[in-house]
């Protein structure tokens, strides 16, 4: 199985428009009966990097400057005594879902 980053436009000669392909995979389907959401058929979502600071410092795993998210905050906390991935950790989540959908946390 191959996973793609949802927020990064990738050049892929096999797709007519890779951005539209990724947007289509981001759609959540809502069930009025169960009042729950799910991915479209054939789409599996995972949020890598739980506990690593880089997973929230950068939206884009390539760490390009445009993908900086909490990088500046982390950079300010390190000189204050925090250590990345030890006392400074990230808790990334599926941003498409509301807080009430993360019952484990």
C-alpha cells in the first residue's frame, strides 16, 4: 500500500491532475444515522509521527520553508531547556475531524 501526503501537491504523470486526486481522497463521508464520518472506499488515513516534534513543526515532511508550522515555537523552546522528541513532543491528528471524534485522547 502506498500513502500520499494530503497537503502536498506531487507531480505524478499517471494522474491528469494530482491536486484533484488528493482533494478527492480528503473527502469525508457523513452518515446521518450514526452521526459519524468515514473515508471514502479505498482510502485509509494514518497520521504518522505521534510523539515526534517534527510532525507538528512541519506540515510538509520535506521540511520546505513554506511548510513550517510550529517550527518557530519549537526553536524558541529548545534554548529554554526543552529537548525535541523528549520533553518537546507533537500530537498530530486528522484535521478533518472534530475533537469529539478522538475518544482515545
